[in-house]
C-alpha cells in the first residue's frame, strides 16, 4: 500500500513538472503575443478555451457527447427545471437503457440500474458529483443510501459503453454524473418557493458573485412533506430534507498560456424521514394503496452528511488541462424499522397468506387488530446505525493535439481512494397493544458490530484518434483494491486483495457531418465487497454495442443495440432486497447471464413561427435477459434458476414521450411514461405469478409564465390521472408509486 501511495505522488509530481516545463517554454516563445493579448483581453474570456476543454473532459456539453463512440445523454438545466422533478428516477426516465425500482415514491433512496446491471440501491452504477465519487463508501458498502437533491443540479449526464471505462469502480452498465452550480462571473441569484399537496414545501435559494480573481457561491435547499401514505392510527409518513453548499474560487492568470484555478466546496445535508420497508397485502393494496400498517409507526430514517472538496485546475495554452482534486465525505445514518416477529412466520409469508392458519393471527397483530399474546408474537424493531467515511485524491489530464489532418486527444487519470463503514445493528422487542407498539421493557440486543474498509488505487488511459471521418478511441482502466472486514462480535478478520484490468475500444465513423455509425467493446467489472469468503468472484462481463447517430441543430436520433455477456453476475444481500440477517451484506455469485437490448433517443423541435416552438422527444428501451446455465444462488432475488430464465427488476419495455409548446413568456409541457411489469424473482413460468410489479402508464403536466426576466410562476402535476401501481414487493409486501400530486411555485431571479 505504501508503494502505491509513492507511485501516485510521483505521478502527481510529474504533472507539475510537465506543466512548469510547458509554461517556461511558452514564456520564451510567445511572450510578446501573450503580453499583448493579456492587455487587450478581459479576464472573463481568457480561460474560455480551457473551460471548453474541461467541459468536454467530463462530457458536460452536448457537443462532447456527440463525439464519443458510445451512448451518452445530457439532461440540461432547462430540461430539469421544466418539470421540477425532485425524484432522480423521474429524471432518468428520459435516458434510454437506464432502469430503476421505485421504493418510497419520492426517490429518497434510489435504485438505479443501467443496461441490466442490478438496480438494488444503485450499487452497480458509478455515481459522481462534479467528477468525484458520490456514495457513502463506494468500495466498502456501495449501496447509495444518500442521493443529493436534484433541484441543486444544473445538468445530469449518463455515459454508457466504452466511454464509461474511465469511471469506476463499476464499469458494467455505465456512469451517472451530477453537476452542481458553477460560481458565476457576475452577481447572480435566485429564490425558488413552491407548495403542494400533502403539505409539500420547497425553498431553494442561491447567490454568487466574482470580484476580480475571487468568486463565491452559496446555496441552500429545504424540502418537506407530511407524505401521501396514511398510517393506521395516524402520524406523518413524509420527510424533511435540508442541503447546503458553499463554493469559494480563486483564479490566477499569468498570461494566456497558463491558467490556474482553485476551488473549495463545502456541503452539508440532512434528512429525517418517516419511511418504512413494510408494504401491504395485495388485497389491502387494492382497497387503499396508500395505507400503512401500524406495525411501522416507529420506522424512521435519520442521517447527516458533510463534504469537503478541493480542486486545482491547471490550463496550458488551449490544449492541456490538468485537474487535481482532494475530497472527504462523512455520512452517518440511523434507520429504526420493523424487522420481524420474534418467533413466527416470516413477514413475507404473512403478507402472501394473510388468512391462512397462524399467518392470519400474525397479520392481525401486524395491522393492530389483535394484541400480542405471548413472547413469540412480539415485534422486533431494529436500529441500523452506520457511519461512513470516503476520502481520496485524484488527478486527471486531458491533452489535445491538432494536426493538419489528424487530431489526437489523450486522457489520463489516477485516484487513490479510501473508504470505511462501521455497522452497529441492534433490536428491541415491542408488544402490539390497543393498536400501537409498546416496549416490553427488555434491553436491546446487539446483532451486528463490525468495521469494513477499502483502499483502492485506480488509473485509466484513453487515447482518441480522429482522422478525416473516423474516430477510434482505445483505453483501459486498472483497479487495485485492498479490503478488510473486522467482525467484533466473533473477533474474526477477513482481508481481501484484488485487481482488475478493464480494456475497451470504441469507434465512430461519420458518413456525413450529421450522420454516422458507432460501435465498441469493453470489459465490465464490479469488485468484491470486503469480508467475502467461499469462492465469491468479481462480477465480470464483455459488453458490445453498435448504433447509428444522426444529429442536426433541431433534430437528433440515436439507435443503439447492446449485448452484455456476463461470465459471472453477482448480488449483495441488503434489507431492501429481502435479505435475512445471515445474508445481509454478503455477496453472492449468480452465474453466467446474457443481457441484450435496443435503445432509441429521438428529438425534434418544430418552429411554428417566430414566437412559438414545439419540442418533441421520444425515448424507448427494450431489454431482455437470459440465464445461460442451471444455477443455485443464495441471493434472495436469484434463488434456484435454470437455463433460459430471466433476471428480476429489468423491464422489457420502457417509454418516455414528451411534447410541449413554448413561448418566450410561457410554456406548457406533457410527459408520458410507460414501464412494463418487472419480475421480482429470477425465473420463468407460473411459479412467478404474483411476484412481479405492475406495468403502468403515467401522465405528468408542467407549465410556466414569466412576467419578466425576474419573476416566474410555474405549476406541475405528477400522475395526472392518479394511477395506482405496485412498484415493489421487496422486502415486505406491495408498495405504491407516487399518486396524484400538484405543486405551485414562484421564482425570483436577482
């Protein structure tokens, strides 16, 4: 580990030596030109070429996405503001090949999957904010229990295919990049207030300015609601979330050939949500989909997160940029939730058979219709107390060389990352008495006490060659991971050492300036979690894609077919997936699997006249999967399968169609979403009847009216026709998606 640190620091040092050498040369050869330009060019425009290169470096512009040999989608701020979605699931509906499993209706803890990668807690997707890993512990505990508020983001991009191997550790499906607001060059701010049903309230304010070389930005968001579910016996089922961010920046401009920028970001987030894993029987769901059993009345999630990120950007001329970042995130969460009965049937069996034998008795206790009569009928409520740390340092270099006929671009990056998780899980016993949970007075029991940590060294190299109409981009990623699990209950320690070499190559050929064909192949990888034993293997696949892309100013269409050939699929036991205490946080092999699909992204903007335009977008995904051999897995979502069976939580069809009419002062838009049903357990045939989610069709509406440049009124309706649908039965029973919901908001820009 020490050697890896030395190697990382040596490479970082070589970056600076390289920069100083380039700067010294530029001073001698271009001194007169640079001085003349410095005198005549405003500072605000001196770094525009470097900024352009930086945007292309992280695929932050539509132009940069058009040149990649793979699928890339950018959702810009204007589109994010149109429907004011607070749920990242609804935002990602506009991206082909991205699937999700809803859970609470608000997107508090997203379950995102890309091209068939397991969506549970987004643990198989690389998620970043401003180019830095976002998860509480991406290597030691990749389940994303934290996700930032979408309203703070200025764009969201999704990268798939060979272009995604520069992001890691997960390279199976792709990466999601969230972009926060930049420090403005002049004084700029906005106040956004909105109210809605279920006592929904949002307050969002930001202000920033640059004075000379110094800039700052402050931002704060509050969201709260009483929730749309109705708890037996009364009580809130909503949440309160707060998120704040401060950015400080300083720019040093020696001359036009050497640019330096320092940025420091501080962030704080918190949430208190009255959320539960407990759902309903299918019969109760059909009577009232928003009902919640009283057994969940003590369920509550509380968490806090802090972040510190420092960034140093070096720009040389118009064609070299080096970004160095250092970061630390601290996240602590406590989830108090109903787990099980002390001695009785499993909650799943109770909800599937609520009128049969002893299940009927326990169902009556669960709903509060009957009191606990003996020790075995006590309800066990667990407190999962977890603390996370993620910290690291990374360096990324982009070097562009422009020849007469050939253009070269080299991308190189290194990251040294450390993260850890401390788990302290306890349970208390409660009796059901007179329709409420009452403590039996016994001491809490300790179920889990352990620490897991990972030290990871990662690097990537990507080379882009552009010659006439052809672009070829080979590259690779390397991961070296040291992990350890210390179980303090059993005094058992397990250490793991693993590495992965992830190559890939993509190409794009332009038949015309606007039309071309793309193709690529790359290796998919997902690491082994700390503490695994007994032959658990890395998740590995070979991924292929082939497609066509046509792009014009107001018209674009992209059609891509893909095939992910897994040599070993894996899953990690989580409470949300239905894992038992024994299975919790264990990783499971799931055998060889093939996932194939077709993605379509169509956009057309019709200009009706000088005043009106009509934008139209259609996004469609078809996906299927096939297990290639008979296999038995302890993963609760896989189980015993045979060749030809399908994977769970992958919709066969997913469609998003949006249309609107826009004027300079006002606009109205409609968004139509369709998702086909998803199996909740791997397999096929009649054995899976009743174990799949509902297919559903949802209509959303949005509109705005701008009084002038400063004042804007907007309104949004989610699920216009109040469609009821089951989004999941894991871990305990049927749970609903968001019902009809309306908000009214006002924005004041200053």
